[in-house]
C-alpha cells in the first residue's frame, strides 16, 4: 500500500475520529455551550453512583485521572458538583451532584433522545442499533 492507494475514508480510526468531531459539533447545536458532552457524562456517572471517587468516575466515562480531575474542578466551579473527603480513604474524594448539577443533568437527559437522533440522522433505526452494538463490542462493554 502506498500513500496514493491509501483510502482514509475506509480507515476505521480516521472514521471514528471524524464521527467524534461531528458528534461534538452536534452536541453544541443541541445543548448549547453551557456544558460539554464530557461534563454531561460525568454528571450521569455521579448521579448513578453518588459518592463515586474521581478515579472511579474517570474509569466510568473513559478519561485519564488528570483530565477527569480538571473536569471535576470545572464542574465544582460551576456549582454542578461537590466533593467530600472519603470516609474510607482520606486521599480520595467522593463526588455528589449539587441541585444545580441535578438541573443540568435533567436538562441534558431531556435532550438526549434529540441529540442521538441528530447524530444518527443518516442511519435507519436498525443501522443505529447495529452501530451501537458494534461499538459496544469494540469497546468491550459486554452484552
């Protein structure tokens, strides 16, 4: 294979990166710019497991610990989260949603169906389900 015959549009990593950028652009169109898709994922993870540690939250949403720490600090600055020392391990923090964080999460979840529909607008329902299943398999998310 040479640079003349290499087809970027058939290269899966390239397609995944482009799909990610497209999804982020659509996120801004649907949700505005008050919060990001990563912040919304963080709020979901914390709402589902109140008291989760920053490290657990990072693992849950697929971020490295430093990036998640920055995300948590920004969310705390926006009064979306509160952090408390872990009663089990004083080196760790437990994360909880604030009332403002719950409001942002409720707003985010209310628009989730619209966002998903917009991201997958060129796919049939069966294709969307197939793509989601293949991505879960690729990411080893099980079931």
